[in-house]
């Protein structure tokens, strides 16, 4: 399981030109789920996300978590995070989990992350054609892969 976490001033998801979800100050998380992922992968990424100190304190040092600043989180599924581009110019998505495997893990990730935060986690719609807009704050972008824990 892999996430791309972006510190944002704001972010939103539109589906069929209609606003579905939006946040202000907080994190936009793009999540990709592999066929071999388990709940333990999600648990690792949830713990990392909740504890990630990438917001500035009073001394302008990245020392605060999303909870510390009462920030919001928007989670968007993105199977393309597992693209393999080694051969040719067309990416292969063979490692990405099929919906019947990915959707339960995606929902688990959302529910468990929601339990770690002071504000409700917002999300896109799994498998939908989404338009994601954001203003990256910093910019600060962190990639975390549950398969690279050490």
C-alpha cells in the first residue's frame, strides 16, 4: 500500500462536475492498494499519517501533526500509484488490487484513520472519474510505502 501525502491549504474532489468533497488546511492523501496488501499495511500507513509532523509550529519548524492544527484530511483512491513503467511506454497496473480486494481495504483505511482524528475524514469515490484540485502548501509532499518500512 502506498500513499502520497500532500500538505494543502485546500483541496477538493469533483465528480461529473459536481463538488463531492472539500477540505481547507490539512492533508490530501492519494492511496494506492496492491493485490498483496493487508490490514496491517493500512494500519502502518494510518499510524504514520496521524503522527506525521509536517505542519509548522510557532518557530516555523515542521513539528506539528494534522491533529495539532485541527486540520482536515481528504483521501482519494489512485490505483495508478502502482504503475510499472519498466517496459515500453504504456504503464502496467498489474500490481494494483482489483476492486473486490481494494474497496474493503480502502474503506478500512478511511474508518481507522477517521478514528485517529479530531475531524471527519473526507474522501473521493473509489473507482470514479474524479477531478482533484489542490493548493499544495509549501509545497510539502511525502510518499510512504508500507512495503518499505525499514
